[in-house]
């Protein structure tokens, strides 16, 4: 009887090939994981900017809803903007209004929201000073604006004032441009409609 030798284990070449294949799989897997992490971080940052815009739109709607004496601001209006006389328009650059606690006779307490050079500005001092609301990554386009219906004084008005705010433009973040469109409407809470 002859003795049959059995091979047990792997040769060094087989081991090197299997380790090389394993390393290639790990490198591709790590690359995919890192790319997924970068995409997730960009989407989180973009979501944060959109949440900021949504908060701005909600805040404007709330303040407009509780204010009164709306005046649509159009191109050519004199600065600082005034509320009186009230004015409606289909596509304005901004809105001037009396805040909920404002006095009609005092122009210094009027609130103004205004879109200029791709940015939204707010004033709570009758236009004496403004501050920018949207982040620098957001640039609004020319279709952004305010639509105000029924703002005129109650004598010639049979409808409650309604303001529609439309914000559209592009968000540029880390060399990635994302278009957006947001819109909200707010009607005045103060009842000013005169019954016939």
C-alpha cells in the first residue's frame, strides 16, 4: 500500500490572491460609504437652508396676517416707504404695513418687507433701517414678489385684504445650484369689510 499524501491548507499564492480581492472589495465599499456620507451632508445642509426660507415665509405671513393698512410697494416708490394710502397690486416688490401694535399716525413703527437685488429685507422702524432675512446662498429671481388684493380703504372695498408672497430663485451651496419655489397667502385678521 502506498501512502497518499493529502494537501492541507492554502498556498501562499492563494492566500495573497484572496487578500487582494478582499482589499479591492473593501476599498470600493469604503468609497461608496464616503460618497453616501458626502451626499447626505449636502442634502442636510440644503434642507437647513430650505427650512430657514420656510421659517422666513411663515414669519412674514404671521406678521402680515396680524397687521393692517397694507400698501403694495412697486418700482418707483419713494424711500422710506409709507403705508398711507393703502394700495393693492398684482406683482409688487414689497409690502408696508402697520404692525399689530402699531399706531396709524406714527410712520416710525411701520413694518416693511422688501425684495431687492435677490434678497429679502425687513424693517420694523418704518424703513429707517433694514436687515437681510435670507442667507447669502439664496438668490431670489424676478418672479419673486407680493400680490395684494383688497388693501384699499373700506369705503370702496368689499373684500378682506389678501396677501400672496411668492419666493423663487436658486440656492447655491458648494457649487451645486438648486432651484426652488415657495408661496404662501395670508388674509388680514382685522375685519374691515363693510356690509352693504
